C-alpha cells in the first residue's frame, strides 16, 4: 500500500480546501496535501454556483468575513474576474425596516450602502417598472460578481507555488488517530472513472466495480473541507456534523431586449436573484421546501417557468419575453443556522485527539467567504490562534452550546 506522510491533509479541493491550502503554504507550512475525488469538481458547489460576493449581511461576523474577502478580491480583480457591480436588494414594507437597520451596521463596518426610493430605483434601473409593492431599495456598490473557476485556479496556483500538492481521484474512506497522528485510508481511482461511478461514490453508495488501489496518508493535522459531503467526512473522522446537502437550481435565460450588462446582482422581494451572464441572464431561487439529499437533477423549463419567470414577470413588463436556455442544480451545504462552520473540532474523542479542523457549511455563501475562512483557519492551524479576525463564534461546537448565529439576509 502506498503511504504518504504530510503535515496537514486537506480533504476537498473546492474553493475552501484550495484557499486553506494556499494560506497554509503561504504561512510556510511544509507538506500541505489536498486530496479530492475529482479535482475538476464536476459536482462540487465551487463549480455550480452563481459567483455573487456581498458584505450586505445582518450578522457582524458575516459582514466582516465578506469584507475581508472582497477587499482581497479587489486586489486581484483581473485574476479572479471580480467586478464591483453591486447588489441591489428590493424591499417591501415588511422587510424594509430590517434592511435599513442592517444597512446601518454595514456602514459602521465600512461597507457603503445607498438607500433608494422607488422613484430613484425606476430612474436608475428603468426596466424595473412594477414597483407598486416596493418601499425602497438598498444598493451596495462594492458587492459584486466574480468568476469562481478563476478564483479556484488562483488559490491552487498560489498554493502550488508555495509547495502544496493536490492529489486527484482520491476518495477518503476511513480514519483513525494513533500516537498523535491521523492515519487516513483512501482509495485511489484510475483516470477513467466515469461520471456515473463518481456519482455513486458521491451519493455515499459504492464505487461499483471500478478497481482502485489503497493509499494511506499519515498527517499531524486534517482539515475537513468536503463541502456538501462534510458530514460524511466528519463521520469518517469520528464526530457528528449537523449540516445537510440541499439542492439549489439556477437557470440561464435569454433577456430578449433587456440589457442586464450594466447591472450587478438584483435580489427581488420574491427571493429570486438574477444577474447578467455574458449577454444572457442567470437567475436562481432557493426553494424553501426542497428536501435535503444529494439531488443534482435540474428541473429545466419547469424550474424556469414556475420558480423564476412567474416572479420576475411580476417585477417588470420587459420580462414577459424572457426565454429559458439552460440551467443546472448544485448543492448548498446547509448548517442549522445557515452560517459557515470554521475552526478546530473540539467535540468528543476527536477533540481530545486534536489536530482536526474544518471549514464548510457556508449555506450558499462559500465563494464570498472562501478567502477569509481559509486565511483565519490557516492562522489557527499554524499558530494556535486567530490573528486577522477572531472567528471563534463560527466553531462547530456552537450547535451543542445553543449559540446559533441568527443570520436572516439569506438567499
Ligand atoms: C446554485 C448555487 C449557487 C450558489 N451561489 C453562490 C454565490 O452566489 N455566492 C457564494 O458565495 N456562494 C454561492 N454558492 C455556495 C458556494 O458555491 C459554496 O458555499 C462553496 O463553493 C463551497 O465550497 P467548498 O469548497 O466548501 O465545497 P465544494 O466546492 O463542494 O468542494 C468539496 C470537495 O470535496 C470533495 N469530496 C467530498 N467528499 C470527498 C471524499 N470522501 N474524498 C475525497 N474528496 C471528497 C468533492 O469532490 C469536492 O470537490 C452557491 C451554491 C450553489 C449550489
């Protein structure tokens, strides 16, 4: 059996795993290894998201995490495709007061947010012409969009430049702690693993008849960055994580005469969000009735008509002619308070054994928190302390303690 000894083993090479690896390597940690069943990330959330980044949150920790990330994205804007094209939140009477309260807090943290009347909104965004139900709109010009694939390549490039290694087609299946080290048993699959075989593994069944060879990693530290599969990896490591995968769908539509390109992300009062995607539009809606599970099925035209078009048409007469082009389904990794889990695992035997860390369960906002989460967790792993930002309240023990983070500005 192949055996590889490393300092820190990161499980999952999505945006979170790649960011953690980059920061660890930059901090001078030698022998950082990242393993993933599929480095291309065909079913990873990092591959299937909407690319929005915003600091327009209610909870200070979420504002701070986003601000730290977005300020970084702006320094490498060309490399990661970041555009500060803004988030525009539309509000009815029911949500406006809480939106304004959150705005005060966002401004306190140094995040500018403009408050528009419905008349100003119609003036600035003329295609929004059904505004009778609106009390106002809040526009954050430094929120925006980026290209998640470029961001992942950037993290990985920097990680590799500083010595981190990424191993592809590795499936983590067992782990034990002995004599102060973690022994992680994995299967290494050949290059021809088909997407069906990958799907079987991902949905926690089996690799089928595909031959694989055993590989074992010995590590001082292990980091769970397995996104929607984080609860499975937690179980492999010997602790419980309360997060669940939940399907989320997005579609691409033909705008038919409405030019969305001057605008950024627009969040309608219905919960539908949309933004320009080249010359088309991209829209998503988080169905509150979606059951948890590893469901990647895209409902196609039906999703577009029932969940998106019907709501957008209520906002603009110009949207009557929108046409569905395509779309896809990915997974949100949803924690009980819809906020990310970052920190050292302190629960049960794992906590006593030490050396297990985690960054996952961002519940639909892992792109925007990937930089800051990777940075602070790498600092914690390397020095034992958070340095840039104390994120202790994001520790996974908050659920057992009943110290949930009540974020409400979720889409
Ligand atoms: C439709 C949709 C829209 C979204 N829109 C936004 C947005 O606008 N803005 C935003 O900030 N966020 C958004 N998100 C959320 C964001 O995409 C995720 O929070 C983020 O990508 C999570 O990254 P991750 O690295 O934690 O997980 P992932 O990218 O899923 O990576 C986890 C990796 O772990 C690997 N893995 C799992 N189990 C194993 C195992 N046993 N062995 C080996 N490898 C394993 C997988 O192969 C995978 O590559 C959206 C998500 C979806 C689905």
